C-alpha cells in the first residue's frame, strides 16, 4: 500500500490512525495560520500595500510649515502659482474635502466628497471601471465621479447610474463614471465617495478659489524624472517667498515641505512597521516550534516501529520522505482551516477596527499577497516543524530503537523547542504589554473637557448663521437633556486643529494659532475647567466688548504674570482677556500642547457647528429624539455626524487601538499555543518517566516531591526562556519606540508583568502533568514499559 500510494498515502494512513494527535496539531496550526494571515492582511492594507496609482514612487505631498512650526495646507492661489511655476514636477493636483448633503430618493446622505483639480485622475493614472473620469482639457462642468462602494451602497448597484443626476449640496451633478473598487482617494484609510471637478466645486460654494486665507487644499505632485524632493522643496520655497512679497501667501514665513507619497523600497516599509510584522512572524515561528514538539513526541512513540522497519530493509530516504509528507499534510490541513478562519476574521475586521466610521476603509481582504504569505508560512512551518524531528530520527541506531531505549538527543530537542517557544511568546507579550500601556496613557489624556461627561456630539453646518442659538434652545427643552452648548468644532476632531487666526501680543510678532468659537455654557456643559477669570456669558454679544479666553500654554508663553484684563490684537481687532482655560490636545492625542484661544460664538459666528447635548442617562437614548427635532425644526442644518463623547474619544485613539488589538490578540494566541506545547511535552516526559517515578515512590518519595521535580524541570526551562524573551524585546526597542506614548520601550515594569503572565501560563500548563505524576501507582509503574 505504501508503494501504491507513495509517501503521502502512507503519511495519510499514519495520521488517520492517530486522530487525537492529528487534530491537535492541525487545530494549533489552523489557529496560528488564521490569526497570522488575518494580522498580515490588516497590516498589508494598513501600511504595506501600494495604493492603486501610477508610479507612486514619484509622487510627493506638498504642504508648508508655518512660522509656529505646524504643518498646514495651502490655498487655491498658492496651488495655482506652484502648478504654473514649479518646474520640478510633471504636474500638481489639489484636493479639498467636505461632507455635503446628498439628497437621495429615500433619504439624505452625507458622504465624504472631494473637490479636486481637473488633472486629478490624469496625474494619478486612475481610470474608471464604468463610464469615464473627468480630464483637464474636457468639459467637466456639473459632473461627478463616484466610488465603487458608493455605487453599491448608496445607489444599490444601479446599472443605469452613469448619467444619473445627484443633488449634492447646492448643485445638481451628473454621474460621469464609477471608479475601481480599490481606489477611494489618496489618503490611506479615508474613503472618498464623490469626486467633483474644481469649477463645479466652486460653483456649489464649497470652496474658495480667490481667498488666499482659505488654506484648506491638500497638494500632491509628480516629480519629473531625475528631480529630487530636496530640489522640489527649494523651488517651492522660492515661489512661496515671492508670493509673500506679492501679498499672495496664506500666511507669513511659510516654508515648503515635501514628503514622499509612499516609500519605494520594501526595506523602509518593513522598518516602519517592523513591530507588527515581527509579531506576526513570531507567531508563525511559535506554531512551527509547536509542530516540532508534536513530531518529536511522535518520533518517541514510534521509535520501535521505525527500528523494525529499518531492520527489515526500509531505506532512510523513504522514511524521510514519509516523515516530511506527514508534516506537509498537517501543515496543509492547518493552513486550509486557518484560511477559512482568516476569511471570517477579515470580514469582522471593519466592524472591529473602524469604530463605526463609515468613511474609513482600508480594503482589508484576502488577495494574492495574503495567499503568498500563507503559502510561505505553510512551507516554513512544515520545514521547521519536521527537519528537527527528522534530524533527531536520522541519528538513531537500529538496535537501541528496537529495544525502545531512551535517547538523550530527543530530550534535548524537546527542551530546546520548549525554551524557544516560551522565549518567543515572552517577546511578543512584552511588546503587547508596552502597546497596551501606551494606549492606557493615551486614554488618560484629558482633552480640555471632562471625558466622563454623558454628552452627545452633533456636528454639521448651517445654510445661514442666524438660527444657531434657536436650535440649541430647542434641544435643551428635549426630554432627557440637561444642558446644551455649541462650538465650531469639538476637541480632537482632526483637520489640523481647525482654522487659525493672527494674534499679536504686545512686543511680539504676529503669529497664527488655532482657536474655537464657543457658546455661553460651553465650559459648564463639556466640563472644560476655567482656571482663572470667568467663562463667556450671554452678555458677550456682537455689540459688546470683544473678549477672548486663553489656555495655560498661551499665558505662560505670551502673558506671564497677571493676564486678566490685558488686551491682545486678534485678526486686526483688540480683545480683552477674561479667562484662562486648562491645557489639552486640540487635534491629536499625541500632539504637544500649543497656545489655543476661545472666542464667544456670538462675536465670531460660523456656519460650521458642533452641538454638545448633556444627557441624564446614556446619550444614545436621546439620539433619535434629537434627530426628529432637527428634521422638523432645523431643515437648514445639515448634521454630518452624531456620536457620543466616549465614541468621539475612542475614534481619536483608533489607530493605537488597532495596533494594540492586533498585537494583543496574537500574543494571547501565542500564549495558548506555547502553553499547549509545554503541556504536551511535559505530559510526554511524565509518561516516559513513569517507571522512574514508580521506583522513587516505592523507595519513599512523597507525591509532593515527585510533582515538585516535574515543576522544577519546567522552572529551569522558564528561567532560560524568560531572559531570552527579554533580549528579543530589547532588540526591537527602536522599532517600537515610535509607537509608544508615555512608556519607555525597555520599561522594566512592563517586562516584569509580561514575564509573570508567561510564567503563570507555564505554571498552569505544567500543573496537570505534575499532579498526574504525583498520583502514579508504584506497583503499576514498575510494570510500565
């Protein structure tokens, strides 16, 4: 039969005869392959995979650094001037994003919409999958190009979508084409659904073509062959200096910054994402070591059979082929089930990682790259998991094998693989612990408001500025609402911290700082602490004395001493300082605290708006009631997002949560696999030493001493594995440093806690085999083979 079916047929029959061992090996491999493949898919979509544009290595982002050292976007006049005068580029495109109302037959929709320059698709080399995209030299007025996901989700895959009219904001736009499924814009993870050419964008009133202060356009350029980013930066810098002399720049002393759209080399990508990729690879190695342990145990159980077959003339080459075939079959079965698990995990990934944000889409899916990773993992696991047991079996001599004599080399291999497994899982657990502590530190950051308040945040914009307070008063009367305030934006909303305003302190040059316009009651409703002075009141109206409030950083830098009552010139008008507000990040959780200003909303009104509704219970319970109120009483207010404060703050740390979730999940799985391997090896060692333990107990050894001997052997292996794991984690400290917040990459407390977790898991895994050894019957043990 072996000759008829070959080594794979014999391997299949051998594995089938031991369903327990086969199922254990396949299950452990399936878990490792499934989670590592899903983890690689997320990592690939999140950081490694190239966006689907032509020659991305020649694309660069173009923005500016302000006098205050912040990154900033550009105005449309700056874009036009750079596009005309910069000779380091084959072309430059511009993009401005908004969330206008789209009136569909059954509902209103608020997709992320981009107003882009007419050369957008030409420069990126993107074509439509249906219809066509707009081009620079063609009539594009009142047209729109939509994403594949918007066509499927919002238009229900309408086959007659091309030529259909969409009511977008104030405009009526004809659908020109549908984009490929994997293209949703140039910003990884941010899914843009509608692309509107610039002339239509301006005609809809969505952007400003002539306002040099409206610096809200993202620029992307394609370098000419041979042109370097340094040369392009110097040229853009010169053009910006000339624009400033001509009073055409969006701000003073703006310096050009050029950053590559994507890294062209794989090594640079792997370096920037080494931690997550390393965790995935380590999990594969843990699975390989686990398979090696199982195969070594299988060697020991079959050593007499192998000796007999060799004595009868079986060749080593035939036995090696059979042994490798068994490992390949186990790896293939584990990979097949693992891929099924990976498909399920990947389908669940958007709900887990995107936090309900409909505009987030990384296109996480199983593709050729993912299958290549799975195939490489299969081969690696099969080779690593079979070569060591095969080398161990190869050195055996026939007579000791037929006599079932114990061989020290197999014990050494088993011990070595257990140590390697536990060292690897210690390194993974240390990295996961560092990321978890970093996430906890981020979650503890206070963003100039009380994060425990029960608030519902409703962000949107008005068609006019007159009814802001009226809607706020109506909300305050709604059932379950304890208070309502409003501001232009909520803290940690991104978008470069909102708009900036020119500020001139006495004796200081004019500088640009971020600011917010807030209503009376804003500080009481949101819990933002006013440290000195007073908050804004109803008396701070448009006809009253112009006032402002500063954060602590602004006071320390520009108005030390007693700032209350001082006057400062802001946007060309003098304002009196009436209060000091606590510091806090305004844009991103990781940003350094910078000067920040608050103005009364009545004195500086805006159509962009976020309402803060304080609830007496779970804010989600009042959501539908406020939606009905807005639909009935505020039809000229467009609510773009409705979220609770807790959801808003979680979204601000979503990237860190993604990384920590992946690393933590893989660490837990690695612990499980390592524990299973340690359990199996310890059980095998106890079974093999049963006669020895029987003799010891017959000579007076207590069950406790026998159990302690088993546990001591495990403790010795852990004493070697834990320091090796520390070294592994220490070696990766530079790679993980940039991902951490408020914790050192070699933090001893985290390393100690991670080691205690690994040691506890090892103790639990070895406890049952030790108790089994303690319960051995000496009489039965002396008759044990």
